[in-house]
C-alpha cells in the first residue's frame, strides 16, 4: 500500500484515482485477514472452542469474505502487470 487507509485516503477529496482504488483493494485483504484472526482467536483461545467446529460451523461468511478479497487482489495484480506491459512497451 502506498497510501494510509486511516489518514491518507479519508483526507482526499476524491477516491476515484487508480492509485487509491488499488490501495483500497490491498487494504480490504489486510482488513479481512485481521478480522478473521480476531474471530478465530476469540472463539478458540478465549472461549475454548475446537478449531474444526469454529472453522466449519461459525466463520463461513468470514472465510468467503477473506477468499474474495484475496482473489480480487490477485486478479488486480495480474491486470496491473498486463497494463504495465502495454504502457511501458
């Protein structure tokens, strides 16, 4: 990320430039991973639930969100790589 999602991006007048949009995609993946870590930590370490039960029955929405964030970032990187190939050559 090249812009701070807590201070830099909110202070901008517009978030429609490419750099900001790319940063938001990266930030989403980080935020989803952090949220999943917190939920798993709470349920497994604090509440003493079994990992398998939590993973299979309680966090399916968070798993889907995290997977989608990863896929969006992965596709963005591939698209930006092709874009850079076209614009630099």
